[in-house]
C-alpha cells in the first residue's frame, strides 16, 4: 500500500512540475491578416506579459498555470483567449478594430505629446530619479550573484545530424527551451560569480571584489569572461542612454525619450502592495537604436518596479537579432526601490530572419543583503594594478550549493557535467582551436604559437613579394615571460630579414617588466608620427600588397633596444630605456644622405654620409583611464574600446656613444579622446604634438604621415604621399565622427540598407629649421606645412555589414605636382 501511495505522490509531483507552468506563442494580426506590432500580451490577472515584435510575433512563459491570455493594442478591441492546455504554440490571434471609446483616451499610431497622462508620469520619473534606489545614500554595499550562459539556439533534427557534431551527439540530451523566444537551445558555456559590491556616491567610486567564480565550457576562461564583461557592460535604465554592444540606445526613461518613443498609459494595479501604473512604449521611427516594451512605476515615489524591453528588429545593429532586458525592483522601508534582478538576453545571428540559427548570450544578476552609509577610506577603492586570486576558482560544489542565490535547476546541473565531458572530445578541441586561431592570429602547437598569420605576406618595390614567418612561446595567457621572433624573405632583393625580442615580468604587483631585442628589416619611415621602438611591430607602409604611386622610399633599419617598464597605478605606465639604430636607404631611387661637412667655396662637394648611426635614451609615460585588459601576464590584450589615451615620449640622442652621429632632444605628445554623443553617434579627437631640438638628418626628422595604401589607417593623411611634408616641429589634429546610421535612417529608401555615415577633418602644421635644411644631401626638397595642410572626408560604413568606404578630398596645397586631390580608402571589420 505504501508503494502504491508513493507512486501516486510521485505522479502528483511530476504532474505539478510538468503542468504547473504555462507556455504560449503566436502571432497577432488584424482583419486583413497583417501583423500587429507592439501589441500588449499578458496572462490575465498577472503582471507577466510581453509586447509583440515588429512581425506581430510573441512568446511567453511562466512557472505558474494561467488559463486566459489577454491581448490589447491601440486602436483595437481587447481580446481574451482561453488556454485549454499548458503549452500552446503558434496561435494566430485576430484583433478587431475598436468600436467604442473607453474611459481612457486611446492613442492611435504616433501618440500625442500633449494631454498624454503617460508623459505626465514620465516627467515625474525624471524629477525623482536622483532620489531613488542607491542614489539616496552616501555609501552602499551589497552581494551580487551573476550567471552568464551562451547557448546554440534553434536546435532541430536537421541541425543535430550535421557532421560537425559527430562524436558529440550526447550533448543534445541537454536541449532546453527559452522562456523569452520559445526556441530550443543547447548550452555551451556557463559562468557563475559571487561578488561583493561597494560604492561611494560622494567620490564617486565603485569597487567589486569577486569571492568565487566557476566556469564550464571553453578553455581560456579569462579571455572569454573579459569579452563577456565588455559585451554585457553594466547599465542604468534611468540614464538617458544605455550602452549595449558598443552602441548608445535611447532609454525609454530618457529625457529625450518623448522624441523617439510613443508612450501609452495602459493599466494600473497593486504589485507587492504598492499601487503602480503600467506604461507601454514603442519607437516612433524605424532603424533607430530604441526599445519596445513596458514598465510598472510606483504612484508616489515614481520609482520603477518592473521593466521589460526588447530592442526593435529594425535597429541598426549587426549580428544581433534580439536583445531582451528585464529588471525587477523590491521595496525597502516602504520607499526605497532597489534593483534585485537584472536579466539580459541577446540572440547573436548572421541575419534577423525569424528561423535563422544563432547563439543566445544570457546574463542573470541578483542582488541582496544591502547595507548603507558604511564609509570606507578612499584608498579602499583604488584599483589593483595586476592582482589575481586563483583561489576564487577553486571553490567546492558544496560551497556553491550553500552560497549561490538561486539554485541550479536539474537541467543546469546536467549541463555542467556535459560541458566538462565535452572539453575532452577531440572534435570539440578542434573547433575551439580554430576559434582561438582566428581570434588571436596565432596557430598553437604545444607551448608555441606560430604567426601572426595575418602578417605572413606583403609586397613593396624593393623586396617584391615578401614572406614573413613568426613564432612565440605560449604556456598560457598569464605567462610571466615570453620570447618571440620572426624571419622574412624578399623575393626581389633576395635577402633575409629577422627580429627577436624577449620580455620578463620581474614584479607582478606593479608590473615591472624588462625587455630587449634586435631587428634587421626594411620599413617605411614616416608612416606614423608618434613612434615607439617596438622590435616586432608591423609596418603597413612596407607590407601593403597594393599602393598608390611609388612605395620605394624604404629604409634598411637595424634596431637594438633594452627597456624597463612599471605600472604604479592602474593604467598609468612609465617606461625608460636605451636604443641603438642604423638607418640606410634600401632603394637606389631614394636617399637618406646628409652632409657631415657643409659645402664651401674651397670644397663645393662637402662630405656626405649615407648611413645614420644613433644611440638614444628614451623615457615615456602612457595613461589610459577606463581601459580594461585581459590576463595578468607579461603581455595583455585589450578588452574594451574606445578609451582615452595620453602618451608622452622624451628622447635624447648622444653623439659619440657607440659611434653615434648626433646630439638632439625630441619631445612627442599623443592624445586621443573618444566621445559618445548619445543618439548622434561617436566622435574621435586625436591631437599630436612634437619638436626636435638640435640638428638632425632626414632619417631622424618627423614626417607628416601619408597613406599610399588603399586602406584607412588611423593617424595618417589619406591624400598625402610618403615624405611629402618634412618637419622638426609639428602639430596635427584629426576629428572623425560616426553617426551610426542616424541620417540614413530618416531616408525611406535607405533604411533597410542599415548603412552608417562618417565624416572627418584632418589638419597638420609644421616647420623645419634652416640648419636641418642645410645638412640635407638626400636630393629631397624639404617642404613643411607652414600654411596648415588640411583634408576632409566622408564615408559610408556597414556595407554588407563588414565594409567601409571613405572618400577624402585635399583642402589645400593643390598646386604640388603629382598630388592626390581625391582618394578612396576602404576598411574591413566586424562591428555591432
């Protein structure tokens, strides 16, 4: 009898787990069978709902059982659908036009900016936002639990049979269904983290201390997690603009929201014993970076209680089909609304078609145990320069069971085991190796990387077809030392070139690094202004396959250096060292000759030397606030872009040391400032200043950098040839602006192209002293841009999602022979 009773209980529990939930999907149409976008779909007598997308489609899911679906839309009569089952897919719901006006004013199409109660509420939200949540307190601290997951979606029978999954068929035992889209998905990466968060609104500063981190999926977790943190950066819905995927989306709570959104006061109800208004919002125009959705707001504090929003499919963003945001707030002490749950899901895909396959990226964050006005010293918030605690990755399963805010479901627990097993499958290892190779540019074999593969081939007039092979040691991303080298061969000059360098981090805390190396190669001097003595840097001027005009003004360079660097404060680096270099023309059509003895009446030929030999002392400082880096070893990768950069370099040449030829001093300053201007896009400002004190030959002067390739290269002038302007004192300025497609979005026939507009101006001023002109024996006529050279450009980007074309016009110095009055440059890249 007990066994029978136990079976009955198990059946009842199973029934509850299976049927104690509701799933529904479908499309909402009008009487002409046309989709109804932005219709409100809710489970009746609940606050669980969604808004149909631009194709009228929707999907909803709840762990509770509901039997009635309520559909409402502006201009249409409300409609209720009875749900006969717990799982109801592919409904077609037809709405009828509104016959009678209700008590509330109905707004059709674009809502009015006058006499709209929703806008009155919105203005109250603006007024109160600085008095809500964490802003009310001088200091705050809380615990955070964050779970990030990546999943392959739209799994079907045909997908499972693909050859790529041969030997990995067991993974499909863990397919699940998305609560947002209703599509099947297969988890491939999971990370959990427990973090203590501290903030001080007076300073203002925020510090996060990770207590535990657990990952299953791909190896190289630091790189993946850093990429994810940049991909899913923190945001505040109260801000005017929300930064997602390197784009600025207008928040529905923005002070400029009235210009880009329609707002409708849809409902009011008690939520957690607080009377709240429900406001639906949707975009006024297509192609702009906006959301659609709804939020519940309290009627006294005007704090948000709950918000759901999704990026519109017409938004000008690449590789992302859907973005869904859900936030929930809880009430503390009757008046303080604190964020307790933040859910963000994105669907990465090659196109935005409904049936296209892709990858879900999901981040779920919970907050708890808030404390307020516990002041900490300002030095507490100082960032660690190079700190990693490997113990946080070693927490036991029992620790996670006890401390995670949300218990893992049985499916999620199974996924952990599946991913750990998958890492040992050979086919999966091959896939991850291919992904790593494309991302890093190196092919790994054991403890060695070979590459970069993208620098293998090049061409110039001196070397002809050039082949370059490189390698480096690689034991992991946190290597304290690294050695790398390359060898190159030119088919035309029949000569080998080489370079090798090594670096060692002797102090991890302050990143004290010693380095040195040697290189013998051919390169294009004057391809950039502010230069570093990087042994293994690639020179685009001498390695481009195709160029405009002659690119034979090349130099044989021998460079040896030794440096020591330190980072005493996060993102502030100092470096000092010495270098020894020799410079000699590599081409019979180009000369670096200079006079060691000037011509006189007695000796009209003077004494000419062709090789420059120079010893140099160097000290430099670089400050990059807000830059985030990957890994903690001797070499790091950059995790975010853009960020401000300030670089100052001082060099001093010493005559006589190791047969060095010249005494001089050189000061260089480089400053780059990116500025995000909300819906107007992003601006980049670049300023470079420099001066050489002393008499030096052509090889040591500052050349305003031309660009004779067919590709856009930052910090160069598209309409200048190499060596067109020679200076010993210079100032250059560049302004580039990306409108992110805002202008084209207003042009009906161009909206669907999702092209993006770029404009820019570049200017250069410089001079060269009479003494430097006097020792010139190269035959090159020194010309400096004393009248301020300038050029301007306009471009179209996002062509086929990867191509940008810039058209550039020369502003002055038009009478110079063989100048480029007009130039076309291209660039390729994968951008959101």
